[in-house]
């Protein structure tokens, strides 16, 4: 008999606890948050109080423990219970903003930034992408020049998730020469003179996830806010990319699963020409094709997640998982809207939101084309 690590008693309990939280605290309010363009800060505190906010972070750092598998289980349940991909991104941005700090083992930084964030008391963001440097992290231009006990930061960041609400931003800066070897990380706090939110960005989807352009103009940041060693930030960034891409894959297939569930329900209830839609062979076949893609993406991504939790190097496999899950999601959300007919095009229908939200998944966390090329290099397929 196969012992599924995703179906242990503890993880089934985690799945149910997450689903209950989403149905109680998120689903009734999601439309309002979409209109407001952000989620409330109180939601972070409630998620922390429910024991869902620190999953994947060690208890010694203020987290709830667990590993990549636990993170996957909770994310699946969050989305399959009716939470949106955008809401998950906004609520759990600390998942990409804090690991760099934790990895350094710097107790002072962990106490100052990690513990309050995991308690839901502060909101954080990761500032890597720039107007001229997205997936090509090594090309970033924001500079940080040492001046006594401070760094003077100048530059801009673009498309920063939770950037408008963040109390601090884990910021990638250039402290050395060109390329990856000259990159460092600094924690830049809200209110620091010279650090401003230039503007909130209007988007196609992820409407309840605030996204911002950030500006740094002569911004003086204490040198004690350096995360890790100077000029060694790229390795920390690359290390976090792998679990981020796994979670993006989870977003994709879990959104697809939610759309499949909604579509099955709709096709059973909706009658045309005296029969339910599900009685039509063409509709049944579409539902099977939707499920097939979801199941395959889920199975592969879970395998990669389990290997990551075991300590295996899965950078290439994470690229494959993300791309496969995104392809599955694109197909499923499109078919879901089609099978919902005119109602699928209406803002009041949940599948319409998922259709819009899904478009970012092939861009964020590394564009599909970049993931393909990176995988080719990792697997040695280049010349």
C-alpha cells in the first residue's frame, strides 16, 4: 500500500484547517478586497493566529514548523476552497521576503524582521524586479554605496507584490561590479527618507494584491540591515527561487482544480435542450481532459516538492513543474469560462476571476521562456 506523504493525518488536518479559514475569513470578503485593491492588514494577524502563517518556518524563528510539503498542502487547500491566487500572493508574500534573512542565521535581523512578520504584525515584500531587469536578476541597476555606517541606495523596483503596504522590503541592490557577483540584499524600512512608493500599479488580475513601483533616491540604509555578506546576495535570491517556483506551480494546478470543480457543478445543473450539459459527450470529454491535465501537473509538482523537502537539488525540475502546471491552468481556466457560457464572462462568476488571475502565473517567478532555457542549461542540453 502506498503511503502518500501528502495524505498523513497531520497534513489532512492542516488541509481542513486551511479550508475552514478560507471559507470563514476570505471567501465572504474577496469581492470587496478586489474592488479595494488590497487585503486588510488584520488578515495577516488572523492567519498567524490560526497557525497558517508560519508554515515552512522553524519554530525557533517564530514560525509554525513544517517543510515544503506542508507549504504545498496548505496552498492547495487555500485555493481549492475558493481563495484566489492574488489573495494568496498578497497574504503570504513573506514566503519570498523572509527566507533570505532566515538563511543567514543573523539573530538580530531575525528578531527585528522575521518574528514580527511571522506573527502577522508587519507586512513585508521582496524587491528584485526593476523596470529594466526582471527575470535577468544579474542585470539589476539599483545601487547601494557604502558611506560610513550606512548604504546610500538609488534606483527603482517594479511590479513589487505587497509593495504598497510593506513595512520593509528585502531589496536586491548592486554593491559591487556588474553581474551576479556584485549583488547584495538590504532590508529597507517604510519611512526611510528617500524611499517612496512611486505608484500603485493597475493590473489585469490579482486585483486584491497590491503591486507597486518603488523609488530610492539617496536613501540612507543602516549597514546593519545588510542581509548576509556583501556581494553574496545573488546566491540567497537563487536559493529562494526554487520553492517560489514550486508554489507558483501549486497556484496553477490548484486554481485549475477549483475551476474544474466549479465547472462540473455548473454542467450538472445547467440544462440545454432538455438535458444537463454534462449529458453531452463533448462536454464530458472536455471535463476529462481538464482533469487529466490537473492530475498530471499535481502529481509531478508534488514529487518535486517532496524531493525539495528531502534536501535534493531540484532547480531544473521546479522549472518543469511550473511550466507544466501553468500550461494545464491556461487550458482549464479557458475551458471553464467556455463551459460556463455567457456567465463565464461575467465578473460575478468565480471562474472569470481565475481566468484573469491565471495569466500572471507564466510571468511571475520567472517567465515560461526563461524557465525553459534555465532548465536546458541545468540539464546540460546547451552546446
